[in-house]
């Protein structure tokens, strides 16, 4: 796999400055983007929302950042990522990391095939989040991600 | 030494925790085996682990285990992970 994170995020996978009224609608936008790229079915979006309802807002893994995902299931057609920045931050109810400004949607077919992507993602997201959030076009976002990928 | 990184599904957050914990352990020169687990199997895996890394939501659910359960707030903050791991590592 020579794909970098930037190449994996097609235009369909990126929604910038989205309007979300609450965390459910924010996760739904990330899920819809996964559906648009052919990675998942609508059922996976419902599974991502159910995961937070059942297990709590643990997907808010760092200040301002949520990693929306569920487990591998028939609703996952192929491994994929989506990227949703929000016009207005939403609360997930996390004690340390609210409010959330970026939702990364993740779908994986198994436990291992997406590890390189996760490693790239960790590198990019530990960088300058403000710059990533300021991107106004998918191409600009990919450019910033490329600059932050080693 | 065995360390278990625990999250809800075992594919996303625990994988990030595992990768960043391994990065920190390399820097510290500590030899440890880090595994990612979902909350369903975590209790069993934690039984013979020395350290469990997880988020606040799962710390209670893991329950009574001999392992030292550490809560990480920011999964990308290597300084936080370093400080908390250092405090938990045996001398």
C-alpha cells in the first residue's frame, strides 16, 4: 500500500465547515461521507451512533477530535476514512476533550488492514489542528495533510 | 511486561493508543508487549498484564484487575502518555 492519508481522502470523503446541530448529526455527516465513498452502508452510520449511546463518548480521543467508528461488520464494504470539520463545535459529553470540531469517520473490514492509515492519522492529528480546520477546499486540506505526513 | 490498550471496538482508539504507547516505550527504552483489545475481551486480557491503558469511560468497566489501570485523556499527547506510563512502570 503506497496510499498516503491524503490520497485516501477523496472529495466525497471530505466535508468542510459542516453544520451539525448535535453530536448525532455530526456523526451522521461523517457516516454519510463514508457511504458516499462506497466504504459503508447506512447501517454502519447507525452502528457508529449506537456505539456512543452504549459505550459513552470515548471516541472523543483528543481535545476537539472525535474518531467515529464501529466494529467490522457486513455494513462495511471496504476500509475507509471520512473527514468532517464543523462550522460550530458540538458537545459529546466528554469530560476532558469537548467541544468537538473535527470528526474523522473510520470503517475497517478487519483489525489489521488499516494500521498504516491509523499511524498516518496519528501523525497528522498530533500536528497543528487549527491549520487543518481552516482548510476551505478538499485540495487545500489534502495539501496540509501531505505537509504533515512523513 | 504486558500492556493492554482498551477501547470499545478494538479497531480505532485502542489501536491509536497502542501505537503511541509503543512510541513512548521505545523512547524510554522499555521492553514491553502492547496489545489492543475491545472492552469485551479486555478483562480477560488484563488479568496477566501489568498495565492497562484506556479512556475514562472504560476504566470502571474493566473492574478489579491486578493491572495498573491508567486513564489517558489525549491519545495524541505523547507527553501525557510518557508521564503516566513512567509513573506506572516498575522501578
